[in-house]
C-alpha cells in the first residue's frame, strides 16, 4: 500500500489529506491561522503561520498511520492564489504576505493600465485587478521602499511553504498565471511586462509544471512531520486549478461550480489562443499544456457565513437553513447581491457593496436566507452566462465546496444554471487535486485523466425543474440590473465606511 498527501493552503486554514492508491481518503487534518486586517481593505497573513500549520497537519496524518507512515511516497500542494511574499537574500519574508482579497492596490491597477494598455490582455490574458500579484509588488515598492529594497525574489503562498519544506524555490504555471507577469500562452515570464515596470526577471522564480518533482524534504522537516527525508515533493497548483483536477475537469465539455469563501465557475480550455477579452479569467491549468476560463464571485460562501454570524449567531448552518425549503423560488420578491467585499466577475469593482432589494413586511428570516443562497448562485450564473455567450456549452456542472453539501442548494444551482448539476461522493476540493498531482508525479498513473478515473466518483445528479427554472429565468435579468442601479449609491456611501 502506498500513500500521498495533498495539502490545501487556504485563506483561513491549511488542510492535509492522506490518500491511498485507490483514491480513498484515509485521514485528514487541518490547522487554522489568523487573518490580519491592519487597515480597512487590507488582508495579510504571517507566512510562518502557514509553515507551523502545515507541519502540524502532516504530523497528525503520520501519527494516524504509525509505522505505515513510511509508505507515504509524495506530497503536493494547492494554494490560495495571487498572495505576495517577498523574500530577501537569505530567503526570509521581508514583510507579511499580502493576500488575494486585499483591495489596497486600486491606484496601482490604474498605473498598470496606463503603462501597458491592451498589451496586458494580450500577454497576461487578464485585466489589472486588486487581487493580482503585480499590483501588490508595485504597492510595496511605492509605499514600503525599504522592504522592497531587501527583496530578491517573490513567491506565492503555497510556493513559500514548499520552499520551506525542500529548500528549493519554484512556481508552477497555474499559479504564475495569476501574477500578471506571465505570458500565459507562451508559458514564460514576460520580459515586456517586467521591463514596463522596471522589474528584474531575477525577481521571478523558476517555472515548472504542476506535477513536476521539486525536491525532497529537508532533514529537519522530515523529523518534525514524521515523513522520510526522501519523500518526493511536487510543485502543485493554484487552488482553482487543483479544485478542477480534483473534480475531474480536465477536458472541455464539463464545468465546475465551486462555492467556498469565494465562488468559482471554471471550464477547461485546450486552445491557448482563446480570447475572452478579459470578461472572465484565462489561466494555465494544473494539467500540462491546458488552460481554463474562470469567473469569480468574491463573497460566495462568505455571504452565507456573514448572514449566519450577523443574524443567527450560535446556530449551525443546518438550523439556519431549516425552513428555506418552505420558501418558493424567488424568495417572495426579495433579491440579494453578494458584493460584501466588492466583486470580480462580471463587475471588477472594489467599491460596490451588497444589497437586499424588495424587502417586504411579510418577509421572514427564511426568505432572507434563501435570497442569500439565490443571490450567490445568480452571481455565479453571470459567469455561466458569459461562457455561453462566448460559445461555450454549459450543460453539465460538477459542484464542489459548501454549496455541494446541501441538496436544496444543489437543486437551486441546477434550476438557475439551467444545467445538470452533479455532486461528488468523495468531494475534497483542491486538496484532492493536490493529492492527484502527487499520485501522478509518483508514477502511479500514466496521466491525470487516468488518475481522475480512479479518484473522482460522481454522486447524485440534479436536473432543472421546469417551474423553478422558469421563475429564475425571469428573475435573473432583474438581478443583473441591481449592480448598475446601486453603483453610484455605493460610490457615495464609500466615504462613510470605516
């Protein structure tokens, strides 16, 4: 029997999965860490917290195996995208990591647009948004010149963890695609973009495929984790790429819906020249020489978590949603837009905020809870709508994350998307994708597709119900009007936010 470990470095916690050759999850462990908000709109973490959390989670897995821990052959990673860690000459971070959901870089995004214009979409295939890495680099250079002067290289979150485990610095293509410095089609750091901002190419780490072997464990790390020093360590990929791998989204024809803290609609692409004009993201996949198109809702599951903590503190999600099924589709004319921290797709807007529209004296808490679920799904459907309007066929959707844990929400997705929605029996999100990259890297399978055939197990399927689908088809255009109708109001209100 052999095992691999998939490590998912998320925004709130690191989760480690122990997976055998048949794709069975034998054990899992997680460690949470603090999210820092030194100022409004800022989001940071201490990289050392990731290291301690990862080592602790792995050690828990090896303890569960006992002597059989020697059969763990490899580990790989999934990681939160875009976060900036600047390393000095000794490989130590010069400051805290600036995360994907940090919105301080609006000025730098405008600078990028003024400097390179349409070249950005031509080369990096994505617009300048606050969440991406290049604006963060420019912000540090402008506002913290002493810290920037110490920087000799930059990495993304999971790359820093892997570096600390192996002593070697690399970055895979799927994560590099989210920096705005990669030529996404050509798969190399863009000298044109680097030169436009007077950045040295030496700042950028060596590029590798997601299944590439990047080293073995440092002796100290092996001792602390209970793994063998010769355990193979593979590059891994961006969380969304790994989520797609873990759901078997490796060829065109199937779409992924992932509802975690943020929400994602993702569809594989084989054509590196496919052009969405920046309306959705276009990134390198964790599968070699493949790509994916992706739309993002910034506050998906977060919107429901916010609603629970604000209006039902102490209740479980089960208790919160217990009566939602008694409310008809459309929530009695109540709409919610999930713009709690701004929005990404299709409205790249860091100022917009959420709304409840159509509040009536007859609405109860269950109406609001259902409206939140519907609003999140409508936001994701805007990405589905963009893909369809660009010629993509979206008739089967694999649903993962928190939205896949609730049958009512799965049916709601089918009704709103107008597509068959399939849950997975063994859904483990990006961590499973990371484990699959390790299994493929270890040579257990000839391809990721062969690995997926063994590891990915479809579960219940949900078909659109005609009556509900008709209600949502009529309500969706109304939902789409809310952004335009509230944009100027939110711009005025932004002056009053703390």
